[in-house]
C-alpha cells in the first residue's frame, strides 16, 4: 500500500519552509507532493532549489481548495492520499496508526488524525479537533470543538471511532474512493467541501474514522481567518449546498427551511454585535444558494442516508442550554 502526502500551496513559501522539513523527517516511505495553486510568490522555485525529493504539481489557476486538489490529484497514483494543509506540523509516527487502520479495515475510506492547535499545543484546533459531526440542520461541530469553544486535550477523545466528517486540514482517503466520487465539489471553492465529500462517501456505505494515536498541529487561518466575512459567506452557502445535495428527499424542505430561519437568527446576532459585514455575508450566501438551487439539486444521487446527525440542534444546546463540550451533548 503506497502513500502520497499532497500539500496544497498558494503563496505559502514561509509555511513550506517551516513545515516541509518536518513532513520529510517523519514520513519515511511516503511520496511528498506540493500541489501549487498558481502561486504568485517564489514558493515553487524555493521547493525546487531546496527539496529535490518533493514532487511538484503546478495548477494553471487558483481554483481554491476543492478545485486545486481535484486538478492536482489526477496526477497522483498512490493508494492512500494524505491531503495536508501547508500550515500543518506533523509528528513522529503520525502515519503508522492511520495506515494500519486502512490495512485492517477495507471498508474504511477516510481517516482523520487528532488535530491540535500549533499555537496552543495543549488544546484542540478549530478545524477538525477530534473528528467532525453535523446536527440535524447541517451545522458542523467536532469532538473537542463546538462553535468557538476549544477543549483542552486530556486524551479524552483518543479512541479510534467512526465520525461523520474528517477535516480537510489533514484528511486521508483511499485514492480509488476519491476518484470514484469525482473528488471534491469544485463549486464549493473552499470550506465544507470535506463534509460534502465525507457525506457522499458514507452514503455509499464506507466508514469515516478518527484515529487518536496520530497527532498533527494546525496553525489555522493561514488562508482565510476565522473572522473573514468571505469565510462566513462560504460556510453558510456551502453548508446549504451540502444539505441540498445529500439530505434524504423527505427531509429536504423542512430541514432547509428551518436551517434558513436559524441563519436569519444568526444574522440578527451579527447585527446586534455591529458585525455588519458578516450579516451581509449571510444574505449573500442565501442569494447564491437560491441562484444555484437547480444546479446543486441535479447533483443529488440515489444514495441518501437518513441517520446523518449526531444531535438535533447544536445551536440550541450550545447557546441556550449551555452545553459547550461534546461529552455532554444529547441527541
């Protein structure tokens, strides 16, 4: 079983300089690629001059996370793909536990390691933590991270377990499965595309898992800060796209209608906090959803799973009932 570590890069010379030596040190036996998304800095020449063992794939334009990986992975033939952000610091022995799970579990198609905060290594990191889930209305959360509450890692989530989605910051997937579902949805550009991918893969009967014996550290916000209005727009729009594409037909209207009402409440909350750009980002997301309704509906398949959510309403549990940790959530 061969492994490819594919690092998507856009103007990230500083990150590559810092983290590629660590990837090479702790990834013996794997082939390391840098998939460059039409960078305008000198990151490609830097890689060529300093890391001869790293293979470079150059995309003609920046089509975001989804398009960038879809284009570059056409040229990668290894059995297991490790899609790794350029701001990920890997650790010793990070590959072995994950590859062992792939070897013993043929039905496991996607795996995520434990993702801790590179800036505060005792705590989980926002983008993935100890594995992701969605609630009934498509809001994403993780073991170890609900909204902006990040738990301290006290080995409470170290077990190997099935999850609903794996973080795109560090996602392992069987190459054959990735290509069989045509990869990421390029219309997403960035954000939520990994949730959509995992949902489609699970709908085919495969398992998505978290392996806590493998740890990486994530800087986070290297491409888009958590406070970016554009990130708000992408998250709200793409989560609606994900629901439209993957919900069982009988749940489409009631779930999406309720979700949009909840989005409206979130918009009002942004207004009360004088975060006007985020309020308009939600409006823009909804208009884009309406505009692309027909296009996204056509992407639905016959395989829809009904038991997709971990809790009914994470918004209510977090903001009203004060349940900040995954361990106290109730379905």
